[in-house]
C-alpha cells in the first residue's frame, strides 16, 4: 500500500454535510418498471445494534399516493432537497417493492445522494440510506472510521430490521435487494459482495501518518481480526458502485465476487485516482455494466447546492470544485443506475 494512495483517499471531505437534492426530470427514462406515484414518502428510522452497542440511523424513501400531505422542506442554507412527504402511507399499487440500500462516503451522511433516492422511488423502488456511526460528519470519529468492517455490518443489520419492520416488511421483496455505495461506501459494497481485506493495521498506521489525529498507541490497540472476516451478504443480488474506494482489498480478492456489479467512475477523480481504485476493479472483476466519465469531479455524485451554499463550501474547502452544476451528470447516472437494477433485480409482483 503506497502512502500516496492513503493520502488521496483520506483528504478531508469538509463539505459533506446534511444533504439532499432538488428533483431532476429523467426525460426518456425507460418505463419498464416505472409507476406514476403521486408522492415520495420519507421516514427516519433510528435503530440500536445491541450486539455492537452501535446506533444505526436510516433514511427511508418510498412510493406513496398521498397527494394531499404537505411537502417536508427542511431549512438548509447549503443543499437543495427533493419533493418528499414525511410519514405518509406507502403506496398499495404493488404487492412488494425492490429494496436498494445506500452507503455514504467518508464524512458523509445518509442524505448525501437523495437526488438518486428520489429517482429510484419514482421508478418504484424503496431506498434505505444508512448512516455509518463514526464515519459521518455529524459525529466523526477517526478511530471508529478505521474499523471499516462495521459499515458492512451496518448494512446487513438494516436489512434484518427492515424485513421485520411492521410497517414495511409486507411491502419489501426479500428476493429483490440491491446496493449502491459511493466512495468509501463503494468499499463497503465490495465487502458485502465477498471481497476480503488484507493488512488492515498497515493501512491504519499510514492513515495516522497522514492525518495525525489518532495516537499511534490507540491504533495499535484496535482488534483488527474482524477485518479479515468475510462479510458477504447473499441477500444482496446486485451492487452499483460510484467512484468506489478499493484500498482495503488486494486485487485478487475481487475475483471472488460472483454477483452482478455495475461501476460508475471518473478518469479525473481527484480524491480516489482512477488507476488506483476503479481501474483495479476493471482489471480484476467481470463488471456487468460500466460508465466511465471524463472531466468529472469525485463530488459530482453529491447533491446540488443553493447559490449561496456553493460559496460557503468553497470558503471552507480548498478541494471544493469551482462549479457545482451536476444536473446533467445526475440525469445520465440515474438512467444508468435504474437500467442496471432493471436488468439484475427480478420482476416485481403486480396486482
């Protein structure tokens, strides 16, 4: 593992705050599984994994037909938000809906790609975006972030909880589960797909050398044995990775992955260089669908900002792009993502 690779990954994502995106029209979207729902419902579910003494918060978006409920529009000076209605009833138009889990990036949060959640719900998916304790901006703990294996356990735990949830369990198809991971969330997806880590303590020590916010003796006290375990979750049938991190895994472990994988990456990724991350997957994993973009920032898959919001981000982060108009990229990526899940998740049961 080269120090430069670790440095590139752990550049502080200072502007990953509580986020959501204004709606984007996907003109020309395939209508294979599309439904015209009147509303996008949203709920925040707060769980506690007692086995790990770990909170797990989930933002759940779902199709609804409640056209009368008021829109939930949070006050936010930075980010734009989707047209969502909090706490409304789930649509009864279908017996069950496919479920897509989402995992955020380093110092991100559960709403950092709500633009994509909105597009998926409009096409008839339920989306559960998981917030990883210690790795989110609101309660960032670099020591907890090192234990990257906890992220995979968070996702499997949430699947367990949702399939037992009295409100949603009868609306979810357990045979129709997908996953989307952005940045460090992509590495979470690779673990859930069957990749296994190697030399995690070496990675942690190089991380400490770069950020210098964790005492070396603390790093040496961490139990790294969980990192070497296999966290594959066979309930997840398809994985979509957005500019994924791959540094925890040796290249040969990617050949163990047998489930469908889709990849969206940028040749000009300034945080996770293409050759050191996405290209390793392209060379070692039979990826089913690939979209490689040029001249696109690593941050292009985050939400849109307000006009003043962009100025705020640029003032606090030297890595913040000068321009933040990701609408066209969101539209192209949304079509790609939905087509990938249409191809790899079974047809849904319709009345």
